[in-house]
């Protein structure tokens, strides 16, 4: 029998005790790979859920912003309409004024009323804009906090 044949025969006749460490290592490696794969799949699922929630928050934010902008535009239109109506009424009153004194009083009253209306409208629009920004940012802020917590969970 050749030396190679003797070596092969000796390897085939190794006792089971010698094979056990290799089988244990192979099983441990396989288990670790399976656990790692399962962790990756769980993380991918969590990430997918997180991205979905972020997208929903963005849609909510944009919906709130759209409705808020629509309300602001409606308010601005009403302010413009009111201003135009007051301007037309003042112009008609000026056209029918009997004296210079009447013209000065009408113009003065109009200027005072126009300024008061402008300031009140500006206050309303500022309040609406501030509220819009806060409400539209809330879903995104909530998701930013969720993202921070998710990142903390991975540490």
C-alpha cells in the first residue's frame, strides 16, 4: 500500500471524537449566520416601517400646509375685497363732497380706517402663518424624534 493510500485510510478511520470539534464549529457558524440574517431582516423591516411612517408624516405635513395656505389666501382675499369696497365707498363720498372740509375729513377717516384694517389684517395673517408653521412642522418633528430614538436603539 502506498503512503497516500495509508494516509487516506487513516483519515477515514478517525474516531468520531476528532470530527466533533469541526462539526460543532460548523454548527456554531451556521447558527451565527442564521441569527445574523434574522437580525438583518428584522432591522430591514423596522427600517421599512420607519420610512413608511416618515412618508406618512410628510404627506400629513404637506396636507396641513396646503389647507393652511388656502385659509391664508382666503383671508387675504377677504382683506383685499374689504379694502376695495371701502376705497370705492370713500371715492363715491369724495365725489359727492360739498366742501374742502368734507374732503379732508373723508380722506382722514379713510386713511385711519385703512391703517387700522391693515394692522388688524396683518395681525391675523401673522397669527395664521405662525399656527400654520407649527402645525405643519409637528408631524415632521415627531418623526425626527422617532428617528433619534431609532438611532439610539441601534447603539
